[in-house]
C-alpha cells in the first residue's frame, strides 16, 4: 500500500507457473484496490507482450510474474518488489531481482517472503543473510564472493585479493580455487569441464532465443555449473518460463549436460562418437562396473583405459545417442 500511495508500482515474483494465477487472486483479495496483471514465459507471445506493455504503461499496479523480469525490465516507476519463497532462489538471482527496483530517484524496497509451513535450510539462511548484509551500491562483487563461500570453497586463499580474479576470470578462479581446497582437504577433485564429450550434438543458445549477449553468457555459466538431474530440470523450466518453448539446440545443450554429469559419476574422461561407435576413455576399468553390467555385449575393451561401445542402431540421431549413453551410465 505504501508504494501504491506514492503512485508507484510493484513486482511480485512467484517462480511457479502452475499456481501463479492463484497467487495473483490471493493478492487481489489482500489489496482489492490494486489492479493486477500476470506475466510468465509460457504465455502466448502476443498475450505476454500485451500484459507487459499494460504494466509498463501504468495500466496495472502490480505485476505478478516469474523470474522473466530478470531479463531486463527497467521501469522507473517500480520501486517495490516481493520475492515469494525467496529461500528457493540462488544468491545471484536474488541480487539480480533486487536490482530491478530502485533504478530512479525514489527509495526502493525488496521484501523476501519465506514459507510458514516448512523450514528454511541452513544454506538458504546464509544466502538470505548475505543479500541483506550486502545492500549497498556496487555490492555485486561481495555477493559473488559470499556465494563462493556458501558453496563451500571458503576463504583460505584470501579471495579479497581479487587481482587474481581479474587475471584469469571469475569462473576459472572459482574452478581453480575449488580444486586447490579439495586437494588440501584430501577430497576427490571433481571438475566436470575436464570431461571431453563429442556426440555430434548441435548444442548452443540461438540468437533468436536469447538475443542479448551478456544474458546469454550468464545462462551458459548457469548451465555449465549444473551438477544434478534436478538442477537440469529446474534450468529447463526457467528457460521455458523466461524465453519461451525450448528449441532443439537448447534441448541438446541440456542433454549434453546430463551426459556430462552421468559420465563424471562413472569416472569417464571422454566420450566421442564415430559413426556407430562410441569411444570411451575411462579413469579405471574397474570403476566401470555399471557400464559393463548393462552393456556387456556392446562393450569392447581396446586398451587399459579405453572402451568401444557399439550403438544399437548405426544411424541413431545425435540426441537419441546421447540419451542412450546417459541412460546406460545411470542404470543400476
């Protein structure tokens, strides 16, 4: 009401399409004097454009949306944002969403709403505390560093000396730091990016799907950091919601990510398709028990760390090949 009383507008972020209309109805009952519109990436393009345009033009007081607003809606009149179930958001996402308000001369407010029917995890508590602690202008770097700490890499190398980051890039710095700390703790080093995969998948983010290069790079980074099937599924939902139906090239990208995760779990170093055969390099043949158990007739050992896997059909599509390999690796 404070925002509406100063003739401002409000974002209400709810990142679940399945019940977003019900959330909008609930808000309407709480604030009956406010006009409300809904926006999410699964809407028909024309409908989404109309709803968004109506809000931009001041025809609605509250926009109930998914994280689609993260893609660059900059409206000077919007200076209050509510983020529902904020404990489900990553620290970088919370920072980006908070940055959608306060882009003009008015004081802005960001409210993080938490569930009353379930507990918040300790890691989520750390993320929420970090977003509250670092609210000043230019807090992005501090938030990135805190995110790094929360994810477990710590501060033992003095990460505030960020000249090293400028030299090698933030993503590479994070990877190198994680490797060093895992070795110091005598933990296994897991570097998904060291797995070489070439299954002839045409996988990338097309310009007509995500035109903005900066945003595209950020999405690539997110995909590169996925580490479980659940995270991949959530990423697919996010992409569909923010940018619309997922095109073939992007489906290939997510499938390649699934194969990479499955290959890492099976201690595979490389997967290369040549015609109807997959060439596999593996860390240790004894660690490939699952692969042998489920595909004994298709697997041939050709060297101490190299296998040849014959595909069931020589002319399998690249996507079907990747899916076949993934299912083979994750089968028990």
